[in-house]
C-alpha cells in the first residue's frame, strides 16, 4: 500500500514539473498524456488564467429540480462520510455550482480557499480543467488530481466528476463532483461518485410525471443490454446510444409521427415500420393504466432478421451486461486470431456454452476432461488427437481442472500450436503439469462474471431458459428477490429454478414472491449496502474483472494486501 502511494506521489510530482515547464512556454514532455496536454491548451485558448485567485459568481436556481432530487441523496452521503474530509459539489449543465455539501470543517475551509460556492462558474474557459466541466463534455466520469489542474488554485485539490442525465430525455442535466484535498485517501472516490450519480438519477426519475416514468421504465427494460431502442409518444423521445448511431433525423421524424398517430388512435397492435433501405423498426405499444401512452421501437439495420422475434425474445448477446459482452467479445477476438483461450469463472457461469459458441456450429469438437477416468486415459487422448487433426476445427476442452496430472503433460503436448478453447474452474491449487497447461493459455485468459454481477439480465435469461421463451412474468417483489439472491450455482441454478417455476405456473399470471424457493424468497428484503460499501463493492468487482479474476493482481491494483482483499471478498460474497 505504501509503495502504491509513493508511486502515485511520484507521478503527481512529475506532472507538477511538466505543468511548470508548460506554463513557462516549454513543450511538455512526450511522457505527459496527450489528453492532459490537450486539456491545458484548450483551457488557455478559451481564456482560463492559471494564476486566477477567484472565480466569478453568477445567479443560479437553488430550487431547481436537480437540487431537489440530489439533496436527500447527498445529505445521506454526508452522514455516511461524517468521519472523512470529503465534500459534494452539484452543478448545472453549464458547469455553474448549484449547491455544496460537506462532511467536516476542514473540507469547508478547503472549499473556501478554492472559491467553491453556489453560483461559482467552473466552465473550462474560467476555471480550466476540473471534475465538473470534464464530464459535461463527452466523458461520463473523470478524476483530476492536484497538478493535473491547470489552475493554480486547485493544485492541492482532488475532484472526481460524473454526468447527471435526465432519465427520461437522456439529456445532460448537470454533474456531481466529490472533492477532497490532495492528502486525503481517495482510492474509492470515483466509484463512490458513480454510485451517487446513479442514486440522484433515480430520484430524478421518481420526480418525473407518471407518463414520463412509464416511458422511462419501458426504455430501461429494453435498452439496458445495449440494444438499439427508441421510446416515443410524439413529444418525448428517449434514444439509446445504439439507436442514435443508426438513425438519421428523417428516421426520427418518421418514428415521432408514427408514435403520435398510434398514441392518438390508441392502436394496440405491434407493427413493423420501414424507415429506409436496410433499416426498419418494430413498434410495440406502451400502456399506462389501460391507456396507450407511447411506443417502444426496436431498430434493426441488418437484413433478413425478424424484428418481431428479436424484440420479443432477446438473445443472450443482446440482453447481456457490459461485463458479459466484454468477456464474450474478448474471447471471440482471441479465437479469431488463433490464440488459445482459457475461460475462467465460477461453476455454472456459461464457460462451456461460450466455448461451444466460439468453436462454431458443426466446426468444433467438445471434450470433457471429467471423462478421462471413466473412458480411460489412452482412449480419451486418442479422441483429442483425432479432434486436433480435423482441419480448420476448434477444440473445446471443458473442465480442465479435472485433468489428472498424468494426462495434463500429454494434453499440453498435443494442443501446442493448435486452435483450442479450455474452460477452468479453480477448485484447488493446480499441480505442476496442469499449471503448465494453464500458463500456456495465460495470454488468452478471459474471466466470465458470476450471475450475481449480472442481476439485471435475470428476467431475460429466464425467458431464454423457458420452453419457447414462455416464462411467466414476475411481480416486483419476486424480481427483486431473484436479483438479490447470490446464485452460487449461477446459470445452471437459474435454469433449474426457471424449469420448476414454469412447471408450477402454466398460466400467464406473474410469479409471486411466495412461489420462489425459500432460499431465494428470503432475499427480498436483504440489507442494503451503504454508499461507501456500494462504492467499495463496485471497485473490487471492477478490479477483478479488469484482471480476469486474478486476485493477486486485483489486490495490487487496489493498493491493498491480498489478505485484505480476501476478507472483502468474503464480506461481499464475491
């Protein structure tokens, strides 16, 4: 931990020297990040003065909807951070401070020194680069430390930033920044800022008109997976990033007109709308209290696809969380490049399923290492040798953790130079031969996230696991319980639970909390993590994902001891 802090301090000292040279008119060194150099140049071009010792103050609305939504969230946050020296700064979309919250007198004094008060103009041309104006551009989140600021006023200040978007329109409503001085602990500050921004956006949604909330709920339900979705009623429009990259202004106008007409006539039927060659949309009505209030449009660009089927029965790829999509994309890229792939994860996370998909329908051979003992080592190795000899095929070797040490050497010798995918679940320390096989695949190691980290996907996965996609709906309590459950058996366990529920509920009535297995229904009202715990949980989970589940590397990146990480993993059931 001390080494990590020393390294961070050395880096900031280096940037401080670059800043002094830059302001003296010298060219910044090649080691200075281009993004930071560009930010400094842009701030000076826009008129920022690095030696400014005060900031202009303008009139702002202290009673704006954004302040109303953020106030209870930030008040709770300051209560939780009462023992720390952290403040929260809320701005509007023009980088003007609306209000500040703080958790101690020292940080209050620090805010006074850096002229951070309601009405202060933090725009780039006035205050240079900072956590507020950095995220009001194209970046969703940011962190700027001490000398990374061009303004001399901020040289001892650390500020994070996160965009705040109107959950109905998708437009930027403002930004939230957490601020501390350069000597304060800050390794969880970014994750805490993200969780705070999410909580504020949730409050904004609660404050929206009932009709807008219905539209926003419809959007969230369909767009969380990254699918190209537009929700419209003829006036309001919510567009997913995937849809925005496909649609032209003319397409949007056609969709708005169709939505207005369908809403006016209360047309209950779903229909397809051709926008232009190769682009069409499948429109589905959105209902509120028995009345149609808008439409959800699934945009499709590919030819030959059935938009109705795609909208009603999404595949795992479209329903997947960003963590799953990133893992699958990485594995596909490695396989395409001929690099051996090692899929690592807990039991039941879909390793063999993904491996089979990577091999391609009819183009691969799947061999289960658990069958070595039952089939006999020589017979099993003969089948592996035959599979490797099939030109152009990809071999999938599942459950390599079950390989006997006597077989692992032979398997590595056979697989060397071949295209293959292996799946591995760490159950014990591997022996030397198996360890060598795992090391051979290290370049292509891909960690698959457990189901508890993909909770938003559970309703869609249940539809996929049910016969013909006909899984019953879920009441809100039942869905919350399913998403709070830890799922030790991951996808395998969810498939089993889905089969039982479908058998018990043959009608279209939604599944209720009392129908779930006891161990799941008890999770409906689990303890809610505090803001700091949520930030810590998110930070640890992201570190594990970034290092493909390697706990030692994750601990190093977090600047904590491995024993501390293990204790946190147990605490959060990770």
